[in-house]
C-alpha cells in the first residue's frame, strides 16, 4: 500500500512538472494592405519607398501618365512593316486612366508635338484598356483601343488600337511603353510610340 501510494505521488509530481514546462507558441502575422491616396495619404506615400511583395495593381485605381512620344505617317495597316518611319515627329503628352477592376479600365490622353505643326495639341484620345498583371512580378502587358480627335494637319476623327507593357516598382510608381496604330478619317494613317512614367493613386 505504501509503495502504491508513493508511486502515485511520484507520477503526479512528474506530470505537474511536465505541465509547467509545456508552453504554447503563437505566431502573429502582420499584413500590410496597399491603399489609395484617398483612403490613407500617409500609407499611400509610404508605399512609394517600399518594394511590394503582392500585386501592385489594384481595383478602383486612378493613374497619371507623363510620357514622350514619336509619331510617323503610315500608308495602310497592311503596309505597317514596309513603311519608313525615320521622318516622324517627336513630342510628349499626359494621360489619365481609371481601372474599375485591376484588369479593365478606361483612359484618356493628349499628345503635343515638339515641332510647330499649327496646333499645340496634336491628338486627343480615349481608350478602353485591358491589362494582364503577371502574378506579383510587377509586369503587366496590356491591349487598348478607342477613338479620338486629331488637330494636325487638319481636324478629323480617328480610331486606334495598340499594345503595351507596364512595370510597377511598387503600387504607386511604374514605367510603361506602348505602340498604337491610328486610322484617320481624311489623311494618312499614323503610328505612335509612347514611353514614360505612370503614377497610381
């Protein structure tokens, strides 16, 4: 009886000691969410100086484009790769885009030629844009098409279609380049190349 009681006491003591030494480890994960400037200006600005580990493309995204461009006359779309584009016009422009979801949006841009062609603004365009972000790489190819108004060499309606690619360093800043073919109502067609910076809000 004494041996049984002693054994039970030793086992209870050992169990209590093991229970005191057993600890539970809890891991806390902190997730930072990309925000728009109208949600949290401080966090939005802080995103400009950090590398994003998630996709830098968001829904309800407003962005500003600042770019240089090069425009050259074309004969027809079937002669796209036969036309000499060495005698084109350099210029620049600005654009504004809004993406309802990160894959689909609309955009508007104006181009201003460096040469004196008669009017300060050469083209005013509107586009429907479909972009395809590649996972979390920051790279997003896109296609776009739409129409607009050309002022040089004369006022006329135009239609265009193009392809491009954008790379985001973070959710707020990126670079892009694209090319579009423009069909003119009265004059020859043109091809336009753009490259510049994109600032998302």
